[in-house]
């Protein structure tokens, strides 16, 4: 069985919109893995990705539609990073395939994500 790695573009089943609280990301969307510590952890920190136009240059990173797994130009929304369970939210129960892995965010874009996260959270 494979697990997500830093920079992976993955499919995440966020909460359905009718179950989400205001301000939470909702419905199935791609996301970029910001942190995944070890196989025993089973939790993955992700930044959701949306194909909407960029709203905030300080909190979002543009990703071109040419990135494997994206159909359109998109943005990684850094102020909505969240922790999700690998089982159920990313990998469907009983599915040992890596169908949840969509692609890899280019290293240059991951550097941009890290820089913005450091400014956003004053790391």
C-alpha cells in the first residue's frame, strides 16, 4: 500500500457541503500534501485546491492546469489547510490502489507554497 508524500496532488473527500460549517472547504476536491509524517500517523495535512480565480495573492499559490491531475489553472488555498484522515477521506475503505494520487506539484511551486505558509503563519 502506498501513502501520500510531501507535494503529492491527491483526491480528498472533504465534508459534503450540507455538513460543512461556514468557512470549511467542502465536497471532493484535489489537494496538495503539506505534511505527512509517517505511515503510522494516518493523518495528512493538506491545502485544498480550487479552479476558481485567485482571490488573495498572499494566501494562495497559482497552479497551472498543466500539472498532472489538474484539468484547469487552479489555486492552492493556504489559509484553509486542514488535517484529514488517510482512511476514508483520501483512500476509500478496502481500496489498496493509489487511485487517490493525481500527480505531483512541481518543486518550484512547493517552494512558493512553503514561503507563503511561513509568512502566513509567521514560522
